[in-house]
């Protein structure tokens, strides 16, 4: 029987993700011991990662979300970043941890850091589930990284293609001959 997600191939399993997310949570808890953190999730791709990661951070935290979009319906970044939803609370004087799904060209993280620095946070660190270093256009700060991936378009565990596949429990590879890419 063909799975509902067709021929998307698993690249990182749910067990590998769970193990790495717990490790990241432990590192963050150690590095910020005695402090309070504001987690800023970048929507929509980081929502599952953020939900799992925050449960492994043993510190007082608050959560906020930044809606950014750079892809439209394509698999290549347009390079034009739009704010679709802003933070709900000021971050001046706070320790901030940005939670990203994937750093690809680096343009989103660059834009985000410039924007957050202007709000005078006391410190800003970046935690990304995935990194695609081969695609970098501008240098990107990543302080905590889950996994490096090769130059593939990946979906699942929050990451989408045309809004779909975010609910896959694994990170998978969209086939190059996927009808919606080819077409
Ligand atoms: P960047 O600005 O090129 O670094 O892209 C960052 C954003 O593009 C990420 O937060 C994702 O939402 C999206 N993105 C980049 N690569 C992929 C991918 O392989 N699958 C799904 N989304 C991706």
C-alpha cells in the first residue's frame, strides 16, 4: 500500500530527532542556568521543533513567535522576506533564543537577527533543527544545531512543501521528480 505521503524518503528518523532535540535542550539548559529565556519560534516551520525543544529546557522560559515567509510556493528562496506576524511582547533586556527549522541561504536568519538586535535584546542565540551549509549566500549565526543536511529539499517535522507534509514525524526528502516540482 502506498503511504499518504507518496515516495518521500526518510532522511532523519523520529528517534534520531527525539534524541538530538533532548541533547539540544540539555545544552541550552546548561548554558543559561540561572537565567530566564525568551524562545522565539519562526513560523510556521519551527512549530513542532519548538514544542519538543521547550519541553527539554529546564529553565523558566516564555514563548513568542515571529511569522516570516521567504519561499512562496517554490522550493527556491525568493530572497524577499515578509513579516507575516510580529512578536507580541518587547524583548529589550531579555535573553533570546531564536528557534528555526532550517538555515538555507542564511537570508532569513540574517534578516531576523538585524530586526531583533534593533529591539535591544540583552543576548540573541540561534537554534536551528537543520542546516544546509552548501546553499549559504550570506554567513549565518547558528549557536545550536540539530543536523546538517545535503542540498536536498526536505519536508516533515514542521517543514513544508506548498504548505503540506509538516505533520510527517520524520524529516524526508522530496523526490526531484515530484510531480509538483517538475510541473
Ligand atoms: P533561508 O532564508 O534561505 O535560509 O531559508 C530559510 C527558510 O526557508 C526556512 O526557515 C524554511 O522555512 C525554508 N526552507 C529552506 N530550505 C527548505 C527545505 O529544504 N524544505 C522546506 N523549507 C525550506
